[in-house]
């Protein structure tokens, strides 16, 4: 179960990174390219992914 949680969190983190790069205009070829709102959406998504990783790997006392 821990592996699945980690994989899902990494996917969310990766999507957030992709959206951020598209918002910055670094990744081309999408309607999101160069639109700053996608930078902010990507940052929030990356934070959710990081929180998911922290949650998946918290110690069980």
C-alpha cells in the first residue's frame, strides 16, 4: 500500500512540475504554454504531491 501511495504522490508531483514548466513557457506545444496561471496551478499541485509523499512515508509509531 505504501508503494501505491508513493507512486500516486510522485505522479501528482510530476504533473505539477510539467504544468509549472508549461506556465513558464519552457515546455512548448500546449494551450498552457506561457500562461502564468498554469505556473501557479503547477506549484500548488507540486505542494500537494510533496504533502502526499510526506503522508505516505510518515513513521508509524
